[in-house]
C-alpha cells in the first residue's frame, strides 16, 4: 500500500480522538466515585483482528493487558461475533487483571465485515467476595475475591442476557453503581462505534483497515529504530515490596533488560519472588502491561501507543511467581506489585537512558477502603486511591499530589466523599521532610485522615514503602517512608501497611504516603530553591541544614555566609550531608 502521510496523520488523530471521546462518555455517565472522580477506567480501539491501535488518555496500567484479554475473547467467540454483540470478562486467568476490572468488548461491523473493536475497562466498586470492594490484600485464593466472569456475551445480537444481568446484580453489594458503570461502558463503546463508522464513511473501510495496520508497523519501526541507538548489554535492578500482609518476608522484584542489536528488548524477571499467599500476585497480562508501559515512558513522545511497540519487547516471567501466578492464586491487590514492576523497570532503564528516567515515585497509589452499613441498612463502600509524588527528574524537581506516572488517576474530592458516605476527612495535607533530597528533590508525600461516622465499619488498607523507601538516583537520597495510624480517643496506635480490621464510630484513620526519591547530589541544590521549599512548608529548616547544608536566618532568609561555611565543611566529609550541622 502506498502511504499518504497526510491521510496517515489524519486517521491516526481520528482514532485517538474517538478513543478519547469514549473516555469522556464514561466520565459523564458513570455512577461510582471510583470511576467518575478517581477515573479508574480505560478505553481503546482495536483493529478487526483484535490488535490494539489506539488508546485514550486513561489508566496506562490497564492498556497493555488488552491483547491477552482480547485473545481470550477471540478464542471463545471467533466465528460467533455479530452486530450488536457485547462481550464482558474479568477473570485474571482468562487474560484479565483483577476481578474489579471488568473488560467490555464491542465488535464493530461495517460493510458486512468486522472492522474493529471498542474496548472499555472500568474498576467497579464491588464485585462480591468476602470483603466489600473486592480488593483486599489478605484474601488467600481467587475464589474469595468475588464474581469471576470468563468471556461471556452480555448482549447477543443486541439482546441483553437477563440471566447474566441478574447473576451480576445479586452477587454485588451495590448493584445500582455496578450496573450504572457497566451501562457507562456500554454507552462509551457505542460512541466509539459511531465515531469509527464516520471515519470509514469518509475514507472507506478498506482504507481505514490498511492504515490501522500501517500504524502498528510504524510504531514497531520507530521503536526498533530508537532501541538500536541504546547501549547494548544487560542491565539489572532489584526492588522490593514490604510484605504480603501475612509474613514479614519481603517480596523481591528482580528485572534484567537486555538490549539487542536488532532493536528489541528481552525483559527477564527470573529471580523475582515466588507466588505469595496474599493477594499481591500480578497476572501475566498485568506484568506484560507494566513492562510495555515502562519502556514506552522513555521513548519519543510522538510514538503511537499501540501493539506495534509491544512487538519489540519479549518478556520472560517464571511460572508460579508473584508476576505470573497459577490457580488459585489471589490477585485483588495486584496493582501494588505492578507499581513495583514499574519502579524496577525504571531503575534498570536509568542505566540505559539516564537522562530520561526520574528517581522513584511514592511507590504506587495507596488504597484505603472503608465500608459498612448506613442506618437504613444500605451498604456504603469507599474505595479511595491516594495519589502521591514523582521522583526528582534529571532536570527538575519531582511533583506532589499527582497520580503515579504509571497511572492516570485523580484523588477523590473530599466534598464528594463526605457527601456520599458517613466519613469526615480531617486532614489532607503534605508531609514535611518526606521528599528525597537531591539537586532536584522528590515530591513530598500526602497525609489523609478519615473520621468514621458510621456505627461500625470495615477498614482495608493496602499501602507499601513502609520498609523499603523509594530510591534516589545519581546521588539523590531515598524518599520518606509510609506510615499508618489509628486514633481512638487520645490513644494513637501504629498500623501495618496491609490490614483488614473492624473499627468503631469516631475512630480516626491516618495514612501518610511515602515521599519520592531525589535526583543528583543534595549539596548541589540551589540554596534559593531550598529556602523556597522551607517557606512553602515542604521541608523544615532542620532538614535544609541536614540534607542540603543550607542555613536560614531567624527571619527565614538565606544566610549566605553560614551556608557557604557549612557546605565547605560538608564537602570535606565523605557522605557529608549526614554529618555536621
């Protein structure tokens, strides 16, 4: 096919716009806070053969899992997909990620042939199981985690399967929200269908098909071209998850990236932890997704986000490991493991392209789930995903109060949470001195506290970086560690990073998220920037002196003489930022 560059660019932009329109539709229609406020959902378009060609600007972690979920759908229904069909699935052992993430696939036909698929994924508030929210880290087998849905037709030739509808609604605690979010997924897929039909009306279905394939080939060519310029060799990194909530044993995530002459990568996770008892096991599709995402983050910005990029990356994952579990391994809290895969991958990539990789972020979104019954016996479920901080970058500071770089989430607004649920947020602030020091500091951590107003509630916490701080790079210091507390009356008690426990009315739950790592020598930081951080309340004067050898006057101004003297003293002492002052 002769490729016209203008048509190529227009069709590429058209596909991207259609995917984004699907995402906007979900936000406008969804019922639950986890979707419409936290924005834990994704949308994409696949070609008629199932290959993903365009992604919306949504949850990056989800999108690399689509190929395996799609393969599961096609394995079951190839030859039996028709106009008006809608297929859903969530089973981690059929290509899914964890049970709350329900995939919806809608085949798109034009001119009598299947031309594409609209795909929408939403994290649902509840899908049943032993614990409200279906997202607990202390489940020990998949059967405890909720309703498993293999690829099934929710609609068959436009007719809703009432049996499947009834089965879903009776197994979840908040059916109105779950069905409302499924309806939002359906509506978004119809928007994708109409958008693609318009594109085909304008350019012709065969032309659009051909350009979809060219988009995939183009992404592969550009990825290979970029990787060929990387230094050849094998680059290793090791990071850890604190524990699985049952044992104090840490969970190593070990990666080795080999850069090949042909512009491909081999990513090998041999040496990572065996499958764990708790629900932190990451399905193979999710491990693949985080691997692809990590590499994508260090490639050129204008590279298309599609499976053409994935073709250049071979992933090796030991079976029955925490990154490739076997039945009946639980995986509800697999996102935490995905975050650590991302951190480990970036640690290895920092050795390959050091000018493109920041220090480690906060370690992933913390999940605080609070559930119970209202006075009218109706259930409430809060699934709060706290967004944190980015690490210091090669040329600028990290940032705080933002989504992890591997996600695209938003913090749930305090007003929404308090209006919808019996809880009061009493503190939502930065944690001073929690940033990793460096020439470019990491972002500071977030503190959020919850006062329970219901008579009783169930608390689930899935947090990490309590033991293993986010790493710094190029001489930067690690970020601060995570902390959890429970206050009853005037008594404060420390909580572990992962816990499920009953709590009473008036209890205050406090979570302090880790700060991000620093980049570069802390003593090379511009003293004026250090003073600015003190005045902004992000660090204290003691931290400024200890980490950066910067001294402020009693009026809060830079003491140039004292700073110069202290920095000269530190320069003469090995690891000087930890001495003197």
